[in-house]
């Protein structure tokens, strides 16, 4: 696989990726689901990775064998790179590309030179660069204006630029052969950019403000100077000089290539909101980004990025000793775990009965597997020498007994007992807490393939169609991450299994079978995760089901959407934008952990669900009945969103009494309804007033913020602060927006006043006619599609509702010509294509007006809501996101959803209440809200 732009720099003294001795045999390699996968759709599998004569040799199933050309030594030895050169360019960056079996280099400027050998030897005290068989001129130059193009290791082993260096010139114009040219204590010749050194460049810009430093990196930008020749930087260095820092990496569109670059971060402190350290488009091992500083001490870090299928993946290693074991701490203040990488998520220590230990994957362990991420240790402190419970199975007079021998035996001692049937329970286990029956009776972690884990018996796991992780296995690995939704392991898509990162697997709607497992240990299910079969009906994008058309699986935080990135993404938001119309961008959606109403902890936050869109734009006749706008006479096919009053109403029971969500600690009337639709500012006027509070962190909360009152769906509701950029409205949870908007209409129509005085009926939206929310509720929730025959809808399908910004953005992305599946290609000719401006359920504020501002009294509600424009031709430049006046009329296209995990929220968070003014229509009027 070619990684375009990857850097060859290793940090002196850091040996995380260098091991001595014999290397491990790797697992079956990935074939890649689409395009830029690690080996492609039809690529060969990796069947072996071996260490031969200190070279890593990779063997593929098609018989081809590739060697890295890199010799790997132990921690105190040098790392030697020997690379054949066949087509040298005019730039100065290593790893420029590949032509056949040769790696194309741009390390220095050559003149008429081919078929040379470049050798880089890194020793603890120096870097030697040797060019053998140089037949003509060679120039390595730098000047004060281009010094940023060279980097070196200083005496402390840190990477830095070369100051005031004019380079070294060797000119052999006579043509005589030079066997070797050596630059001792010299430089790695990489194209480098450093934030703040020489001002703005095309590829890196650091913005200094009173809130800290934000460095934005565009690794695709070409740089031009005396030595650049349009090269793209492969190494970035940014020194924050003790300021708080944020790193933003520009998004990129999947083009079939894989990209890579290195970033060195120095002297940075964590921002006040830890989530703002890195842009949200970066995926980290275990979803844990590194700390910039720990307990106030800065951590110098090397971060290696690689881009695959439009996503950035990153691993980090510490370069400063104070952070060697503290780089990935929770809150960056409490010792927890050590440096991690994606590849380390596969391996763990395996102790054998003969007393030996090897680091391998779970499936290849013939002894006791200690868990993903564990290591054997050294001769004097081996993981196999730690005692724990040893269980034994014996038969006395024909009766089988399971008993505990001792908790003072090591793993090897236990497994090595001759004539005994034994099992080891784990290091440090004790007789008081270990159930040997569970150890022998195959009780362990069971993954459901969709990220959820439970500890049950092997038989029950199989009965649930789950994926058993092993006897006495735990749902959480050494680092506390859920083994069913972290790391790398088998992924089943369309019945085929490949090794995959868990996020990539979920993004492909696959079943993820567990971190550290292998494809050979499982049989792929015949159905597909979420997509697949529902009551025997195959479900794929474009399928008719539940009265609508399946768009696809929306996975918040993973799926791409087409919308207002600067309003609804932490990586897009910079300052308050007072504009009302935004060009829609394609970006990764934000996962709002306060949404969706399901009880989940932060180790399992996959919220994916099928989105089903109604086949037609809504249209009604003069009596308010739904009509097909393509074939029937109608009166209205556009609708207002609401009025100038609040559209966030209290939940009422069938009798019109207050019946809202509650938890022991909080009263929703006081925490939310008392602020109308919420507030974005605590000042009187001006967008900058939003910066007075925690509006950014409240708008984009972390999972830890969302569970301050508990893991339940209702508890998460209370963790959402009304003080954020869009108040109480959700950008991603359309059904809950719809529930509140219908409740506001009902409160006004029924003239409901709060008994405690927190609200009166006059505060809520009232109007004559049909608004967008009421129109969406005119579609019967009971309708089915012809594909279902007489089979009804599944019980875990939602009601029809007005989609949120993110949900409609997912639909919009699936109408773009080059995105992939195009829902409009199904709708054209079969129903009605999406075209024009549509309302979403996401309300917001006009920052130019005196609304959504809290000054001690109830804020004025918003006057605008989010509408989104779709181009029937799929031209992405014509897609717009608009803060539209709520009394403007736009089209309405409702959706409904089916959660992939089939979990159901509490009724108050899932079921849209009957529209009271429609009570005589007999549509969706089932009485559901009764006082308990």
C-alpha cells in the first residue's frame, strides 16, 4: 500500500515501533471494503508477517512477498533504512511515491543521477545520510529564507528546524565516481512547515487570540520557494510557547489514495474545554486523543496521521519524559494508561504451560491470554509470574466437581499441572471474588456486533447470535475500553469477513466481532448490521419499507452529511457567524451524546439508525387531508415552520396536565422551560456576548458531560444546557424536536398554564392552519409498503417526524452526484425527487436580533429555523443551509427511523403526542400519555 506523503522521521530515543528478537506472525490482513482499503476490494489477504534477518517480510495469499527494506534492531541499536531509487524528482521530500517495486524519493536535489542507494542510519547521537554511487552533481542547500525546509534532532532528541544553515554543497562535475557522501549530525531532508516561524503559509496557519492558539493544517497545499518546487509538506512542527492549543486538520474527500504526514507539537497546554484539543474529524485509538499537558506540564508529542476513505486516523507517542506514561489520561490529570496505537490493539501477552510468554493475538494463544494491549514484560518482571486463581475440574465417584486450587499459583504453574484439568482465572484474582464454575462453564464477554457487550454464557451468546470473546473474558480491556466497540478486529459485511478498525466497520454497516479477534474464529451472519433483513424483507438503500424509502444508515459522529459545518460541527465553528445563508459543506456529523434517549455508557456510543424518507413532498387539500402532489389535486404544498412565540412546549398527558420528563435532582420546568427556547448569549446585544459563557462546550458536549446525572436517556436530556448556540434545539435528534414543537401547539390550543407559574399558554406558538410539524403528523404511523405484504411494521420503528439538520443533511448527501448512493435516482419515476428548500425541525436564533439572550428574565424565543436546499441535479455547489424566518413557507419531507440496536427510548422521548387540533381527523390519535 502506498501512503502518499508519509514521513520517514523517527524520534531519537523513542522505540515504540522497534522491537528486538523475532517478530510476530501477523493476522489475516484486510482486503478493504471499498476503493482505498488497505488492499482493495479484490486485493489479496496478508497471510503472514515475519521478521527475517531483521527485515519485516509480508506474504500475501496471491503468492507475492514484499520486504520493507528496513532493518529493525533492539532499543539500543540503530534503525537502518536502505531504499532503492529509480526515478528521482526535483523536490526535497521523502516518500514521494511508488513506481512498481521502487520508492520514489525527493530527499535532495540531484542532477542527472539514477540508480543510487540512499541509506539513512539513526544512532542515539547522530543521523548519518549516505549516498552511494553518485556520478554527478549533488546539492543540498538552505538559506535564511528557506531554513524552515530542514529539520534536525537537537541534543535533547527533539525535532526542530535548522537555524541559519546554508547547507552543504558537493559538486562532482568531472563525473568521477563517489562511493559515499556522509552528512554526520545532519538533517532529515523533509519538506517542513512550522507554525508561527515565518508567518502564514499555504499549508499551515496558526491563529493567535486571547483564547489561545489554533493551528490549521492543510497537508494537500503545495508550497513554492527556492527548494520546494511545489512539494506538499510531510512534516509539520508547531510550538505553542506555553499557550493553550488547538489543532485542526482540514477534511479531505476520498479519492482512492491513502495519505500520511507527521506533526510535532511542543509546549502546548490543554484548552479549557478538553474536547477542543483536536478537530472532530480525527479518529484516535480507543476514541482517546492525547493530552497537550498533564497537571500543567507540557507534553512534547509526535503525532502520525494517515488518511483513508476520507477519514483521518492518528496515533501519538510522547517525546518528553514527564508524559511517557501519562499521555492518554482521562481529564489529563490522573494516571491511567500508557501510549497506545491502532496496531497495539491487536496483541497481548500469552502465557504458556511451559513458562514461556509470547505477544500474539487471542486466537493464536495456546495458553492464557491476558488481554489486548498487555505485554510479556522482561526476564525479571514477567506478566506470567504474577499469581492468581487456579481452577481445577475433578471427578470423584463419578461426580464432577469444580474447585479452586489456590490463588497463589502463576498462570504457567496452573496450566503446567500434570494430570490435572485446570484453567487460570487471571492475574491478581482471588478466591473470594472468582467463580471457578464460570471459568469452566464458558462464561464470558459476548458482542452483538453493533458495539454492545454483555457477560453471559457461551450458549446464550450463540442463542442471541452474538460473538463470544472467550471464557472468563471481560467486556473491557486493559485500558477500560469496550472490546465490542474499540480497537481492530473482524468485520462482517455482506457475509464476508475482513480485519477492520471498529469505526470503519460500523461505517460500512458491518458486524464488528470484537477487538483482537480473528475472522477464523467466527462465522459471519447472513444478515447485515441494521441493513439486511427485517421480518424476512431485505433492507438496502432504496428499499420500500414502512411507507417510505430507505435512504441508508445514519451513524452520528461517523456518517458524512451535507450541511452548515460552521453552525453544527466543532471543527467548523470558529466565531459567531451572524449570517443567515450558508453554503452546505460535506463533513462528518457530530455525535451529540445528550440525544437519542437510550441508556448507554461512554464506552458504547454507537447510535446508528436507518433513515426512511417519505416518498413525496407533503401536500394537503382544502380540508387538510394528505394528497399525492404528483397525481392529485391539492391546496398547499409548502408550510410555515411556526410563529414568533416559543415552539418548545411542555409534555402533557391526555387530560392536558403537565406530564414532562423528570429526575430526582431536577425539575424540567426550572432547568429548561423557564428559559423558553434557551439562549446563546448572556449579554444584551452583539454576537461576541456568546463568548462570555460556555456556549461552545455546551453546544458540542462530550460524553462525560452527558452522563453527569446518569446514563439513562432522560438523564441525558437534563445534561443538555439551554445555553448553547441553538438553545434547546437539537441538530441531530429530529423526533424529539418534533415532540416538543407539537407539545407547544397543544399547550397553546388547550390554553395550559403551569401550576407553579413557570409558563403560560400565551408563550407558545399558536396560529391558524397547518405548520410543518402538524403536516408531518398527518401521515399515519401505521402505513406500510407493498414489500411487506400483510406484515406490519416492526415495534421499534419511530413515528413520522420532521428531520433535524443532521438527518436532512444525511439525506442531502445521498442526493449528490458523486457521493455514492443517490436517493433521487430511486425517487425519480417511482415517487417524487427531492428538489428545492425544505424545513428541518432544528430551531435556532438570528444573532442580529434581540433573541435568545438571557439577562435575568426569560429570553425571547428564536425567529428563525433551519431550512436546507437540495439540487435535483446533485450539483453540490447549489446546496444551501438557511436560517429562514419561521413564517416563511417551505416544503416538508418527513422521515422515520429504525435503530440498528433495536433499543427503544422511553415513550416521552420517542412517541410524538397526538395533535390536539387534529383530534377529529382520527390520524395518529392513539392515547399514549396517561398519568401513572
